[in-house]
């Protein structure tokens, strides 16, 4: 009897604690009317809010709770299928997720939907999961986008704001990284801006606006959403991180640091934590806060158990140590990098391993070890070919760019200067023709910035300055970009421009915890009359 009373008391305490936590939860405001019970409707709105902030484990549980409350709520199963997409802007769902997503669609159809609108939502996500063993990811993603467009046409924005929001997300999913007109993204943004004006606390609108504007020429348009999103949904770790996408594009490093410190601290899993830590280390390194960046690196390497179903954690584990050495021009240290000891299956994700291999190759070439660099270049070719075979064209292209960059610096190390410049220019042009992936704050090292450094070494500071300034337009306020431009301007005789760039570098590093040699040079130049 006493045991029963104790268990009852503990259950009551747990329920009270859960209720209190729910009361303090801030996820933004979503209203998505469905034909389910009143209790299920309330949980459904919360589940959609979680989904819009890519808090997938929590949204999966919330949609499961909806279907438990109301077994006839087909839209609860629709939500489960949507959750199983994962981050659709980062990578296609895993085979397991595709199988489970199709099962959720089947459950949604069996449970039934009481309105034509709900049946259209279910049919739209069915178009994505159907025949996943026969049709490639892009074909199915385009089918989903078209289905959502049709749904929106039959249910105008003023009647169904969620249809507008999910259609805008679909446009971002299917946007091509080679489309420099940003047609899909701007179309999505136009839709989202209208909804944002009416629903300023909608988490999905702020989130997807950031993604829509996450490109250098249009990034400034994303600042209002970036500065609001964390306040809209502060309980969601991804909402705390996402503003840093725009801050990174604009070179606003302190704001990026603030976002990612909060996100890493709030993360419930190492997927979100490591992603935020990559952005965090990148920002610290731009401000010459090297000791602080090293603490981020040490903390990342100490993580042993991570999500192995996605390449994002592995990418961060590879990128953080690579950035730490490359941003400080520690070429020999970079050449000796090794993959962190973790349970991450590197062989499953060639694009993550390629980060390390590329960094090693570049470090070896720039420290005079051409033979060592060639071994890593050969490995990059293997990884590129594996990505081609896996029909991951975007990542195959990124690895090919890395291979060309490394080959350029091997040619430079061997005294083949014209070949080096040709390879480096080709790599920079290829990188300009594509876009960075949302998983990363930027290329491990921007190719055009590296072209500027090569031109400086080969005694052409005027052309180097042009390349550095071109790089600034895509990757603004980078430490090495500012220093390179300052040095190139100084050597080409443009002392006024050199003064401007050196002053910008010192202002950027006002809170530096390490005095890099470049900062000493800047101070010495500015001290001259």
C-alpha cells in the first residue's frame, strides 16, 4: 500500500514538473486548424511549432501524442511523416527515415482526414515518400513542391497561412545551388514576408526567411528575421542558432557568437551542439580569439557519442580542428591532422572526411611537403568518385574544388607558378558558381582568398588586392581576407587603402585573446606617419 502511494506521489510530481516545464516553454505562435479533438488540436499546434524550428525529436513525440489523444486524427500521422524529413535543407532523409515516413503516410490514410484540405496535405507528403526506392530525391522533392503549390492555390494564403509557409519551405528545398538569380528563394521570401507582417511571432516564417536570404547578395534582407527568431522561440536550440546564418553572411561575428553560445548550451543532443560549435569556432577565429576557439575545439573532440545517422556532426568534428589550424596559417600543424577518435562512421559520409583530407593536403603543400599533399589529393579523388557514385552531385563538386585548390598549391610548391595560378583561378571560379551548404558557416578556406594569397607570394599585389576584395563580397569581415587586402594594398603602393584595411583588422580584433603576427604588422603600419 505504501509502495502504491509512493508511486502515485512520484507520478504526480512528474506530471506537475512536466506541466510546469510546458508552461514555461516558448516556441512561438502557430495556429493550424485541423478536424481533430480540441485536446489533440492544442498538441497539434505545439507539434507544428516544434517542427518549424527543426526540433525533430520533440515534434515526433508531440505528433505521437496527438494520435494517441485522437486515433482518428490523420493529420497527426501527417506530422510524423513531416518530422521524418529531418532538416530537408541539409540532406535527404536516410533510408530508414524514408521507410518510416512512408509508413506514417499509410497510417495517415488509414486514420482518415475529414476535410479535402487535410487530404491534400497528406497527398502532398505522400508524393515525396512514394517510390523512394525507384525515384531520386530531387524528383520526389519537386513532386512535393508542386503538390504544395496546388494546395495553396486551392486554399489561398488568407485562408491557410500554413500552406503558404510549407510551400515556401518547399521552394527552398528545391532551390538549385547554381541558380544565382535566387528565383526560388526570393519567391519563398515574398510569400513569407506577407505572412510575417500578419504573424510576427510565427517560428516557421522567421526560420525560413533566414534560409531564403542566406546568400551574400541578399543576406541583409534577412537581418529583421534573424534578430527576431531567437526571441520568438527561445526554447528551441535551432532557433537560437539560425540567426547566425545571416550574421555570418554579414560578418557580424559577435552576434554569431552570442547566438551559437546560447544554442550549444541549450542543445539536447550533439547534433545541434556540434553544428553550433562549428559556427562558434569560426566566429572566434575571425576575431583572433584563438584561446577561446581552442576551448571549443577541445570540447568538440571530447564528444564521443554522437548521432551517426547524419553527416552534420561529422562535418563539424572535421571542420573545427581544420579551421583552427588553417585560420592561423599553421601549415605544418594542419598537415599532421588526424580524424577525431569518435564513433562517427566516416566511410559513410565522404563529404565529412574530405574536409580533413583537404586541410591536410593544403597544409602539406604550403609547408613544402608536396609528396604528402599528393597522397591526400589522391584520397580526395576517391572521395569525390564515391560521392558521384552515390549521386551526391553537390558534394562531389565541393570535393573537386578542394582537390583543385590542393593541386594548385602543390604546383606552387614545385615552382610551377603558371600551372598553380591556372588551377587556383579555376577552383575560385567553380566555387563562385555554387553556394555554401547550410551545414557550414563557409568554405574551410575561401578559394578566391587563397588565390589572393598565392598572387601575393608570386609578387603580384595589385591583382591580389582585386581577388581579396572580390572575396570580401562573398565572405565579408574575415581576418585573413582583411589582412590579405591590407598587405596587398601596402605592397602595391596604395597606402590609404592599406591603412583602411589594417584599421578594420584591428577593430575586428579589439577583443583578441592572442596577438597574431598580422596584428603586430597592422599596428606597426598604422604607427607610421
